[in-house]
């Protein structure tokens, strides 16, 4: 399945993403500038790209699996959500990264840091009720 996605380069060094293999579900995202992180430091790093995709979809930005292992960098909010209507000429997709290590870390312009995935969206029809029929389960590891 394919969806049409328009991409605007808002920085000359931005890299147009591509799927690296026929079985890849995600494409890599790279910074347009070198970035240095002190231990514990968090920065917003630009991709130089604006994505325009059809209604009914969302772009999820997640860290590459090697990001923490190789660099000690994490996305402090776990994933980034890019809404379908975030597609104006200044709506650059950025990556929020934190150095979770005890040493300074750098990432280079063009280095594959995060990955993007498109998902279909289902909207809920919320209905307030006075009680729930199901029993309380506990949650947060309560079943073992």
C-alpha cells in the first residue's frame, strides 16, 4: 500500500527519505546540521523537511534502534507525532533528542538518527458514561 506524500525541502542539505529495502516499514530521517550534546542535554534537531500527506494518516517519528546503543541518545517523549495538518511551509519535522549518557555526544549532518512511519488514523466517538461494566484490572504490572 502506498500513499502520496509531498515533501518540501526547507534546507538545502535536507535528505529526501527512501525505504532502504523492499521490506522496510520505516524510512530514515537525518539532521541538516551537526549537533553536539553535553551529558543530559536535550535539543530539537531539524530534518529540513516538511511532509504533506493525505487526511486519515499520521507520521510517527521514532528513534532508530541503534541510536541509544551507539550514541546514548534517546527521544525523551518516546515518539514524535506529526499530524496531517502540520504541513505549512514553515512546519519542518524536527527530532527531539536527549543525551542520556555521561559523556558528550555528537551527531553529524546527514547521519541516520530517527525513522518515520506512516499509519492510518481512527478517530474515536467519545461518550461520557456514569459507570463502566467491566471489573477493575489494576494495571501497571498488576497481573505479574
